[in-house]
C-alpha cells in the first residue's frame, strides 16, 4: 500500500478547491455575460436605449439612480451594469422597509451626458475602475456635485483599479483631495452607528473558503471628497462590494452579516445625501 504524506493530501485538496473556484467563477461570469447579451449592453452611454422599463417619468419621489459611464473595455463583465438590476431592486425593497423615504418602486439608469442627471440628488456607480471620462463628462459631473449632488461609488479592488479611478477623479476635481472619512462623521451615524468598515465580498466568498478580498485589495476603505463648505459629495467604497451584498441578500448561502451591514450603510449614505 502506498503511503501519502500530509503534504500530498494538502496539495490534492488545494487543487480540488482551485478547480471548484474556477468553475464557480466561470458560472458567475456566464450569468453576467448572459445578462449583457440579453439586453445588448456594451458599457457605453447608448446602453440606456436597451434597458427595458427604465423609470423616466416625472415623479416627486426619491428615485434610486445608477450612473451609466463609458467603460474601458466594451462588453466587459465589469462595468456600470455589474449587479444590475437585482442589486438596485433589492436595495429599494429594503429601503422601503427600514425608512420612511418616499422612494419609487423602480430604479433608473442615466448616462453622464443626459440632462436628466440633474433631476436626481443621488447617483450610484459600480466597478468605477473601468470608468473613462472625457473632459466634457468631467465638467458635467463637477457641476452636478458642486450643485448639491451626491455620488456613491462601489466595487473596485486593489491598487491598479484605484489608480485608474483616481485618474478619472482628477479630471473632475484636479485640486480636491480624496481623504479617509473619519468614523465620527455624520455619514456613519445618521441612522445606524457604523464604528468600523467591514469588507463586503462577492458571492465567491461562499465557494472560495471564506476569502473576502480580491487581487491586492486586502483592506476595505471608505474615502470621500468634500466641497468648499465641508459637504461630503462623493463616498468611495474601495476594496469592498456592497452591490453584491444587495444582489445576493436573499440567497441563503450569502452571509447575513455582510448584507445586513451593506444595507445599514446604504441607509446612512442615502439619508445623509437627502439631508445635506
């Protein structure tokens, strides 16, 4: 009988784990690609014409609004549409339960260059490491934010995606600094007290042995950009994936500790935006 060392068994188990993870990630990518192909989304402004049931009618309700930006790689699974629309709809449903905000039942997507952007006090963006802005786009977003708009950015990881995002933000605000948001800031205490930042993983956490980080994004960060009067205009969620926590919140495999945290910070972000 051959004898197998502990090292051999460990390597064999590791290989099985890696194989299982690859299969899972391939399945997730297939779902995302299917969604893109179903609607014909490529990650550019004219995607808005392909989105069914976009909520464009006039309303005095708060409308959760996702920003459409031009992406770096056409049709890439990372783009403005990552986690859309399920994440948005699950978040809307929870906001209705947890708050008295008069919020529309439906979400809206709006391109940077659409004048309707200025109708909405808050915008959300996913995978901003893929975002590419022209000088005109940057000027529009600068006006939007300095006139009172609020921007939540989410789900980008590591040093490379940070550098790509930071380069785009310098087009909008060449002289404004991105800084850590102190934990005693009202943003973290409007409704729920958030004393520390939790790294919120994608659904891959369920299959990869409980790893929360991606690439070299080992520590979650929450940073911001302020206007001249001290109003927070941009909330930057780096090395974390709040969108996946919303999207998979009703999946029993996804831990409640992550989705519960993500919903609480979303309530704080939105309440702050609507009251400042």
